[in-house]
C-alpha cells in the first residue's frame, strides 16, 4: 500500500488492527427506520465509542457536524428499495471526486453473489476499485444477501468474501455464521461482521461479536443492534470491550448489564 491507502486504513483500523464501525446507511433502501428518523440525534451520543461511521453522503452532509473528528465510510451503491422485487439490482451512486471532497476514509459497495444481478454488482465493485485505487481510497465490499437470509452460511459467505478480495476489496463486511473460521481463512483481507436485523436480546448480539472476534474477524460494522437497542451506549461500550480490550463474553455482558442501569 502507498502512504495514502495505509493512512486511510489506519483511520478505520486502530493500532491493535481492530475496528468498531457504526452503520447508519440503512435509509438508502429502507427509508426512515425506527430510531433513525433523526440520524444526528441517534449518532451523536455514540461517536465517542466508535472508530468509524458508515453512512450515505446525504446523511453526512445534512446530519453530521463537520467538527466531529470521526472517519467516515461512504455508501457508494444503491438504486433499489425494500419495495422492489430484487434488492440486488444496484449501481454505483457516488463519484470518487465527491468522496475526496467529503474527506471520506473509505467507500462501501454491496455485492450479491448468486442473485440475478450478480454480474452487475461484481462489475460495480471492480469498477469502483479501479477508480478508488488511483486515489488511495480503500473499498469495503459488503457480501449482501438481500431478503434471502438463509444464504448466511459458511459456504456462501466464504465464496462471496473471497470473490470480493480477489477483485481487490481492501475490507470485506460479512455475516457471522457457523464455521466462521472457514470464512476468515478463505479471505486474505480484513473481515468485519454485520449485525443484520435487530435481535431480540442484546446478549445474543454480544455473543456473536465475541465469537466472530475470537475466530479472526477484525471488527464489527453493526447498526440496528446498537442504535435500536434501548441502551445503545451500554451496547456499543460492551461491543468495544470485546473488539479492543479482548474482554471475555462474561465481562462484556456484565459491562452491558451494569451500564444499562
């Protein structure tokens, strides 16, 4: 990596090589989700606890104070909505000149392996990487599954993650699954795990984060399981203790239970 690429990666991944990313880009296809109606109100209290923020350019411009010293990862794909017949029909929606103008540390794009629009989304990724590499900007590939949550198994995620890395993604965001170690071993770039839909119990989410880090993930990029929690600061603090402090699962759960009081 040249200096610019290394510098941007170091903004996201701290000295221990790990990261706590907060995803608030859901509105690009889901609209105003519960507790994300006012993004600034949701995000501002969490900034001291996270390492980077994944969001769209519209929310960045309109809802985030430029004085916040937080690295941002800009969503660069879209063109779909939850009302459409196929979430995989995406295109690149962001220019690299705007990424530079907005001082982003990375860009994110979804790929849908095994979908009707697999080829289109993989070419989107390749084209974005071709341009981003010229400017030293890392691309985060999201191994999306759309509405087909049953695809979240090791065989599928290993395939998707490896393809993303082969095309040149510097970071891959994927799901935790059974045999997650196989996904890690098949992907030569850092993996961060998604939280997915809101879980019923915050402790289940902590267990997934702990297991993922223990099996080689370099961090988390969670959204709804943090900011839709009744205790978002307790939740992000416990996640952070797992990612950066090597806290045991028991210690993280104890921290969450103590802070939520």
